[in-house]
C-alpha cells in the first residue's frame, strides 16, 4: 500500500474536453497507481492500475515530474508527442541564477519539484533546494535555513526543454519553522503576469516579466492559509486563512513598471512603511517582513528614505494633526517601529555603520525636537512677553526662504527638525539681539537661551546613549551634528555670557540657586560633551583620512586643555565645586582634580579640606592621579616660592608613607633632579641624592640654592657609609664637592669686597648706583675700556642679585677688578679654569691667555725695572710685590697643570677671536663685538710695549726659589 509517512506525489492525465482527467499517484517507496478518472480516484475506487518501481533497499522517490507533450485527436484519443526529464535543467538554471548560494554538489542541493502550472507556451515550475552550508544559510531571524524556493519557467525549443527565467520566491523555511505543514502550491494570476505561491503561513507573489516580489505573512502562529482565489479577469486576489478572508489588489501596471535600478528600494521602503503604519494595530493579521535575500544597498536606501519622510512629515505616512505634541509623538513612534522592524528582520548587520548612525541621528533629532517643543509649549502657557526660540526660528526660516508659513514655529517642527543643529546656532544671537532691541539686560534672556540649547543637546545625547545597542552604533559618531564647531561656539558663548552675568550682577537672576547662575553646571557639562565628542570623531580612523583633521584635532585639544581649568574654576568659585569635581572625574582630568583639591589650605596636608578626597582619588585612580598631583605640587609650589623651593615642597613630602611608592614611580617616569634628591634623602638613598645634588648644583643659577645643594650633597655623600651594602667613599666625588664649594666661596669673597666698597656711601642707593660706585672704586682700570666695563657691570649686577656666575664670568670679575690688595685672585682665576670641564678648548685656551695678559699688565714694569741706584735685594723685593710673582708662587707647586695654565708673555699677546667672543656672548650686536675686540687689543698693545720676556723668566725663577725655601723650613 502507499506509504503513509509522506503524502504521495501526484499528476493529472488530461483527456479530451468531454472527459475528466486521469490521476497518477506515486509514493516515496516507488508504488504507482493510475486511475482513468480523477473522480474515481478521489472517491477511493478500486478500479486502478498498480506498478511497482524497482528500488533498492536504501532508495526512495524524492520527486515526480516529467514534461510530456500530447496530441489530442478529434476522435477523442491522445498521442504522446514529446517527453523529457527536466531535473538537470532545473538544477543548472537555479545554480546559474543564484551562484554561490547554491552548492556545487547536486546531492547537497537536493532540488525538489513542488508544483507546476502551464503559462501559455511555458511551464512555470516551483522548486525548492537546500541552502548552502555557509553564512548565507542563516535566516533573517538567525535560524538555520532549511529550504529555499524559486520559480523556473521552462519552454520547448528544437525538441528540447530549456529554462528561460528564474525568479526567487521571497520565502525560506527553517528547521524551527512552526508554521502549519503544507505542500506549497502555485496559481497564475493576471493572465500569468503574476504567480502566487501558497505556503502554510504566507502567500508569496512573483512577477513573470520583471523582478517584482512580495508576500503576505500571517502574524499569528495559530493561523494558516487555506487557499488562494484567482479571478478570471483583473479582479482582486482572495486569500483565505483559518481566521480571515483577505482581498489583495494587485496593480499590474505598477508591477510591470518595476525598475531594476530602484525597484528593490521601493519594495523595501514599502514593506517598512507598512510595518511602521500597521504593526502596532491590534487587529492587523499580518506580520510585515523583508524579502529573505534583500540586498544591502536597497535596504539602506529604503530605510533612509523612509526615515527622512518621517522627519519631513510626509502626508502618506504622518497624518495631519494641529496638536504638534501628538504629531511629534506619532513621528517618534514611527521611527521606533522602523528600527524595531529592522532588528526583528535581523538585517541590521547588512546596514553600514554610516547608515545606522543616520537613522539614529534622525531619531535623536526628532526626540530632541519633541522635548524642545514641550518645553516651549509650557512657556507659551505663561503668556511670555518675549520668546528666544520664536526669534531664532524666525531668523532661521527666513534664511532658508521658509518664512511664508502662517505658524512658523509649528512649520519648523513639522518640516525642518532635521535642521535643529542649525537652529540652536541662532540662539545666542537671538538672545543678544533681544537684549539690544528691548534695551534690557541680557541676563533676562539667558535662562531661556540656555534652556533651548541644553534641552536640544541633552535630549539628543540621552537618546543616543540609551539606543546605542538598538541601532548597533559603534562610537565615535561620524561627523556628529551635536559637536560641530559652530555648536561648540554657541555653548561656550552662553557659558561665558552666563559667567559674566553672574560675576557682574547681584540681582535675583544671578543667585546661586536661580537661573541663569544655576545653569552653569549643565552648560559646562554640555560643553565638555560636545568638545570630547568632536575630539573622538577627529581622532577616528574614518576622519584621519580627511585633509585637515589632524590639525583641527590638535587645535581643539589645546583649546580644551586651556578651557577645562577655567571652566572648573568658574564652577567652583560660583558654588558648584561638586559639579566641578564630577566633571573632572568623568573626563579623567587629573590635573584639574589636583588643582581643585588645593584651592584652600594646602599645608599641612592633613588640614587640607580635601584631604580625604585626595586619598580617595589615590585609591581609585592610583598613578594616573598621583602623577598629576605631584606635577601640580612641583609646578605651582615652585611658582609660589622660587627662592625657597625646598621649604615649599614640604607639602609634597609631608604626606604619609602611603605616598612613597607613588612618589618613587613619579620620579622614575618623570625625572626631575632639582627635586627628586629630596625624595632620595627622605628614603635614605644617599648615593643617588649626592650624585643628583652635585649635578644640579653645577646648573644652579641661584647662588644660595647652589650653596645649599652642595652642602647637603657633601653631607649626603659622606652619609653613604650608613646605607645598606655601603661602598667606600668616592674621593673624586668628594673633591668635586670641595671644588664647587670653593667656587661658592669665591662668589662670597667677591660679594664681601663689593659691599665693602659701598660702606663709605651714605643713604640708600638703587642697584644701578651701587654698581657704578663699585666700578669707580675697585675697577678703575676699566674707565677707558667701555666694552669690558659693561661686561663687568653686568656680572656685578648678577652677583648683587644673588645669581651664580659661570667660571668664565667669575674669571673675568677676578681679573678685571684692580686687585691691588688681592693679588691672589689672579691665581684663583687660573685654578678655576684648570678645573673647568665643559668649556670648549679654544675658549679655555683664550681664557688662560687673557688671565695671564692681565697679570702681566697689572704692575708698572717700567718703574720696577729702573735699576739706577737700586740694589739687587731691592729689585727682588719689587719683583715679589708683583701679581706675576704672587701668581707663580701659587701655581708652581700644582700637580695638575693643563695647557695654558702657565703662559708666556708672547703667547698672552694672542687675543680672543670674533668667533670666540660671539660663542661666549651670542646676544651681542656687531658694534658690541667690535668694541670688545678693541678693548682686548688695547690690553695686547700694552703687553707688547712692556717686553717682559726677560722679566718673566727672572720672576718665575725667584718664585720657585722662594717656594722651595719655604718648603724646607
């Protein structure tokens, strides 16, 4: 008997017009039954012929279609003219039409012929096949697709069958499909121009001549289709389900006008339109959905077009309603249904990020406009004398030639909500113009202006954040309207205007808890959101490819860095410290947090009102906060007291031990030798501290600081013996400390000498007068050497102001002054030059020659060398009184004598070159350089006139003898 597990395949055998057709049934196990009359077969009659196909044990029948051609004779008999197996033709046609969506393996394709209908000379065949095993086999709802359907039109050509046209049927069956089981059936409608395909839960429609497709899908899982009725003329198509009867009007002219270029987009938009219009109706029996194989471009175009239509209040979609609040609500709901429809059909993945953001932006603009209108509606109820929103809308609508509307406010909210970003740019100007027009203070108009901008922006930001996942938004936003430069300028302008109004007025509008003063925190928050949003966009991979974005981002980032502390301080001083801290925390502005934490008492740290907050930030943000905290201490404390750096930095090092690892980490990542030595001393790291202090002292510009660092550094160096795993004392380092301390002593001796010269002057003198007095008193030799005198005066000025001199400068001071009672200063100058390490060789050699030149010309050698009636002893006594003799006595016993340490008179005749002069004093003008050259040449000429070669050797010999004699005592 026929298999009862699956319905048998069937076919009708036509006879002539006077006889009803015959019936053939074929079961899956290969049993064939033929009834000569379909009436007998359907009645269960026993008059049939049985044939059993010879199938193997594991074989079964999967389809039954043979295309036959019969010739009908006038006498009523039939003759078979042509027959053929079209399964291979159908498989090839489907694979050619759908490409990679169809598996290359026929066995995996599992093509099944479901139904057929004769359409003139063609045979329309409904087939199904298994979806390919890749991502395309996923249904829109994410479930695995089981079968895909198509219509293939077959015609006869040259005694052979061929497939002419293949149409995709907009229906998939899945493994989890709960629809009522039903063998699909096709019906021709509109003379074959349209074919209906009846499934258990849907009826699909396909056009024969164009690529039009559509379907009606039942919403209820308990409903099912029972039949499709086709009229003989162009009348409606009837669809009967278990619950209702539907009449479908099929407009053939519109079907045939289907444009392959935008037809798919129109179909998608039509489906979406039906969804947003009717999905929310409780009596609606249909579930609206997209074709399973909808293409991305059509999907995105359709969605964007429909979204734009809603924004513009397209009358085909949005009903006219004088109640603007209700009308805006309807439009909001339409866009909510749109994104819900997209998500329900699981096609969001087919939509580009740019399109998603466009849809989300449309929705957020509509939401912001709704909120703005509701706030304005509340204002209208109070019968205001003036409205900033009204002014701004009028200005904008006039600019775009839309000022002809009777109710211009409602016209904007009906037709131009997409331009809300352009509208809020007019708000600041509107407030300023209103104040000027009415001759009233702008503070009266700022509250509404602020509310307009804050309502629009905050509503958009809130909507966007809440619906990020709904729209599948990947931040940052692409060219966000809410952070265009003009929008940022408006928010900043309102913040500045409000701040100015609050600072400059004491009226009721500027109290702490009243507008516009109370709007400052919201304005600051909106400003930060706008700037950060634009920075995020400018830093995105999409924006980087656009010209000028890198420059724009750098400029905006610098602007934000300057604005943040100003805005935070404005909030704090106006009573909104909590808002300031919250903003700084949100944007991780740790330098701002450090600054806010130190606006009151700073030392001792435990008495700082924000001590607990500082500790909480350290525990919460760790190094991110402490880095900026310590940087703030260093930058601001040093600015407060440059002359007492160590004393003021007590704040940084007075915190409890919990700060120790953070301070160490800070100096490890941000080396600052001028301060880190304090931390090293506190931790007992004496080696590191002494090394740092020696280096920093060499670079110190302040004499007292230099002296202090050298003194502490020397003690720290000696304290190394107390360190764990202490190494022996490094004598070279200790000698370096001694030498530098000696150099400080040179400064102190010079200062003592200069101040002694001022003791004879009564009354208080200006600094310039003091310098003139010193020069006239102890630098008498410089009266005619104007360039060297100016150099000397600048160096004296520095010493009196507490500056530390360089060795070259100190050598000039030591050798340019008179030295009548301090001949040892010439040797001191040589000692200093001998130990200098960072001086270019040419300049060091030139400095040695200059010192010796001044030694030689210090004394009156013409008078000394007059020997008439002078004994040898008296002559030797004269020699011993010279600077040359005293210098030789001080240097001849020195072990280390670099090149130039002892220079003959002939060598001392070489003066500094112009290159050496400009290298040492790079800021001098050419006239000043020339003047120095003349002064050096003057010294050289004087030395040349003296001709001291014979005296040089005699004085040196005398000095050596005296030094040796003293050593033998």
